[in-house]
């Protein structure tokens, strides 16, 4: 890292700054731009237009001025992404200095671009503690299970009218999967390389998805009850594996005790403020005749829930509850988490399961739909019980606001999925564009968050990747290679490893096929070999990421940790020759080194160990 000392801030270039408008981005309040490492160093990033060819942090410490050259990590179509990891001290102040392609100077201070750095024109180092992202979650392989569809370990607890295991899934049917079945297959999951089992909701509910909980303190008996969860947690922990539960604290089932009290007691219920009732009494308005599935299902459901159907003759939706619900769905009344009692109850539920039987984390549903400060309270509560509790938020798109160290540790990284779909499934982006997309994703979050993000290819809410890829298994294999080598916690959706297909819900929730040897499928074999390689080469888990030259059908990047560096090459096209100076051996994949050239077979990839 090049450094030099100067008499003042302008000494670095000896030139007045050019003040032509330019897009320079640095936000010291966003930990993606300024964060503290566990060893005390600071990670500083900034984004600039691509016409700036040199970036320098101009550091003032006491009366001394020093320049520290920043590393150009990536050059995308629109931005140059710069980074510096340096030991800063309390009282340090700094500005940024850049060079244009024409050799002119550009200075950037808290007020923006300026011609010179004045006395008060410097960023001041805030008092930051390192982000408390659980160490075990960084790079952990997460296996997601929809409990009713993974394995039936105890047929005696099957619901009435359980459907045939391999029948087509529906929105309301049950297939008999349970937690006993998950415990029975932990050895398989461990052989696959899974570190974490993430379970879709398991609390008592009349639905197969269970996002409408009736009782947050009772694991559904058809899944084996509380005892089955305790056994699963114990068995997983014995293997060094973790358990993450899923729940919606934003909405419940109408049979939830507090809502039932509101139904029965109306405005005199002590729980009336736990919900937002727009019109008393609590009921469901119906406009016009019910048709189709509503005619078959709604009268039965409302009778079970203790609600009345009120047929009205006015303007409005065909079916409208008189209480706020999740997107107007009457089966999911929204819990008013702004109410202190309702909030306190749900926060306590989070801590209760971390305490006993000792789950390791929560996947938190519809995070953006919930009063934001609820997550601050939730985090503080569960972290008092276990400081290493992992909190994963369901947020589509940029989740930066929720990942600053006071709410969640990580996000379900649907952005990563979209990048994979564009490059490998739909071929809408070439390798150069994809390298730029990955670089922007790398720059979007603080580094500890990036390492803990669940990089998924599909979930219970999306079509399976194999289906989106036209059922070309090689596309799924390459996406899996990318998933297991890009920084983050790879998220494997149950069944992807054996080539399960399926469009959107409910088809993406079909049952696992245990009639075949799951570890014999080529995707499962790729996952098992890659997770084994990751254990032997920690650079693939926590190593820094840097893009390599990418174009056409060949995408490449490196991971390095200490003196160990690995190159990853993904080729979606025909046989390709890729220039790779310094490669010492092919560790994985269908590639062959000859001098400074790596030959990669068609529709395949390779991981190469680089010599230092």
C-alpha cells in the first residue's frame, strides 16, 4: 500500500481541484462505505465515475497529512469501485483526492466536489464497533426445508386426508412431512455439506405453509410437536450443525388467542390494540356472489375462525375484512407491532425459542412490512439470550437500510438469484455485464454482511432455478458453482440438488424424491465436492473477492485469503481458452492448465489454485 506524507491536503497533487460535476459516492453513515474490522482496521470504500483513474484517501492525523492510495477493485460500465483497509485512529480526519484521465485533480469532501480542502472540509472518524454478525454464519451452507414436503418420518402424526407423497402439490393440501423426517436425514444433509438447516414455519397452523400461526409456543403436532424440534436441535448440534426457524410476527391466523378475544369481545377486548380494526364488529364483507374456490372455502373457513360473512351492497372489493390484514388476505390479520403489549409478546417469542430448545437463528418474514424499530427490539432480546443468534431478513432488492448492525445480520439475497438467472438461465447478460453486477453486489453491503447473506437460487416463493433454466441441468450446476464460490452463505433449496423442477407456488413446493440415491445426482455431486473443497480452502469461505477479466460466455473472479488465492472460471458457452497467468493447479472442474492458459470445457467451470 503506497503512502506519502505532505504538508497540507493539496500537496498530494499540487493542483487546484476540477469542479466539473461528477458522480462520486461515499456515505460514512452506511457501513458498506465505512466499517470496522474485528482486528480494529477500517474498511473504506467509495464509488466514482469511470473517468477517475486514481483514488487516494488524504488522512490528517494531528498536524500531519498522509496520502494512502486506494485499490481499484472493479471497473463496471458506470462506476469504478475503490477500497482501502487501513488502521484509523480516534480523531482522524480525511478527504478524498482523485486523478482524471487527463491528469487533473478532483477533491471530494463532505459537501461534495470542491476546488480545495478547507479547514472544516474533512470526514471525521465515527466511533464504530465491529458488526456483530455471528462468526459461524459467514460462508455457512444453508439448506432450506419446507417441512411438509421433505420427509415423512412418522406417518402416525399425518393430518387427516394426507395426500400421496408424490402427488402434485396444491395450495392447501398436506403430504405428511415432519421434523422427525428432517432428523432422520441429517446424515445426508451433512454429507451434502450443509452447515445450517433453515425450516419454513413450524408453529401450529391449519395451513401447510404456516405463515398464519395459531400458537407461537406450540410446534404443530403433525410435525411432531415441541419434542420433535428439541430432538432435531440436539441431533443437529451433535453434528456441529445449526437450526434456523422461520416465522411471521407481522400476521397471524384468526384463531390466534388475541384475535379470537377481539372477535368475541369486540371493542371491550383487552387485545383490541393488538390489531387495527377499521369497523366494528370484526367481520368479513362480501360483495356479490362468491365464485370458484371462494364459494367452496370461505364459508367453511370463516365458521372455523369464528368470523361472520356480511353480505353488503356497496362499492369495494369482492371480499374485504374489517380489520387490517396482510395485503387484504382475511386469513392473516396484521398484528399491530406498534402496540407495546403486542410487540412485547412477539419479542418474547423470539427469545423463548432461542432459550429452549436453543435454536441458532431466525429467518424473519416480510421484514419491510413491519414497523422498522420492531426489529431493533427483537434483535436486542434474542441477542441477550445468545449473542451468536443469526437474524436473516426476507427483503427483496437492496436491504442496506436493515443491515447496519442494529436489525438483521443478513438478507435473503434475491439480487444474487437474479444475477444468476440473467447470466445462466436466460442469457440476458454476458460475462462482462455479470461481472459488473457481481461487483455492485459486492459493494452494496458491509463485508461481514456479504459473507453472511443467504445467496439463494430459489425458494418457496419462487419458481425453481431448474425450471427457470429450461430444465437444463448444466445451467443449474454452473449456478451452483457460482453460488458456492461467491462470497456469502450459499442457500440450497431442498430438492434442487436432485433436480426437482417446479414453477411458482405451489409447484415449487413439491415433495422430495427419496426413491433415488440423492447423492448420486450430478448436482448433488457438484455440491458435495464443492463444499468439501471449501472446507479445505477457507479462501472460498472468507477470502476477499476480486473480479478477473470476463467477456462473452466466460465469467471469472478470484478469492484470496492471506497468501492463498483461487481463481474461479465459469463458462456457459463452448470450449474456451482463458488467459490465467500464475495458475499452479486445477482443484475442481473440467479445466486444463498449459502455461498461462486455462482450457475450460463447454458448459462447465474450474477452480484453479494460483501461485504467489
